[in-house]
C-alpha cells in the first residue's frame, strides 16, 4: 500500500501544479468547442480562475498527505471526493480511456480504506485495536515520500514542457532505492 499511496499522491501533485500556476490542462483553448465536450468543460474551469486554482490546491494537499505515509489516511479521505468527482466528469463527457484509469485510481483509493480500516473505525465510533509498528510505518517511507513529493513538485513547477517518461523514471528510481534501503533496514 505504500507504493499505491505514492502513485495516487504523485499523480495528483503532478496534475495540481498546472492548475495552481493558472495554466490550461489542455494545450489549446476549448472556448470554441461545443458546450457538451470535455474541451469546453476544461476551458470553463480554467476560465474560472480561483476555482481552477482551488482544485489544484486540493489535489496538491491530498497528494502530499498521501505521500507522507504519516498522514496518508487523511490524504485518502480528502482524495476520495476529488477522485469521485473526476470519475463522474470522465463518465459525463467523452474522455476515451480516461474513465478506466480514473476508475482504477478510485478503486485503489478505496482499497486504502480497507487496508487502514482498523484505524479508520474510530471515525465511525467503532472500537479499534492499537496497531503495532510495522514495515510500512518506518520513517524511511516518509523520507522517500517527501523526496518523491519534492521532485514532482519542483519538476512541475519549473518545467512547462515536461517529459512524462523522465518523470516516471526518476520516481521509479527513487522508489526502488527506497525499497532497497527499507528492506535492508527491516532485515537488521
């Protein structure tokens, strides 16, 4: 579940910065497109200004919290309505294969709730057992999450013409290095 949190959180951090910077999500204006198209929908949200940036800050917060591991449960809670909203939008307009991808992200986010159910029970006033220290609670995962967050944040902040393969490759390398260090630490 550690890497599920990183993946969902990283994607949201990646997508949030363009909104926070006040730029279009798409490369072209959708103002002249038919009103019932996804292009026009994105143009309308972009033109709203404050709302567009509000969405970006919400995604950034949810992504950051997910990636911290320490506050990942809160991140998953914040992320759920955001993902549900995106999923319904992708079903409402033509987005080709996007509803499948968002559907998998939504399912993964719900999976995080099942994974953390014992600790989330308290939100429903149900008894829960104190969790013992486990592999996923090690500080190494918080450090790796912070490294992934910072790399993604600054890469999207300063690079407008991004290279998704480069971004994914660096994130993969950081994740593998973290896994190796985590396993070595856990062995000792």
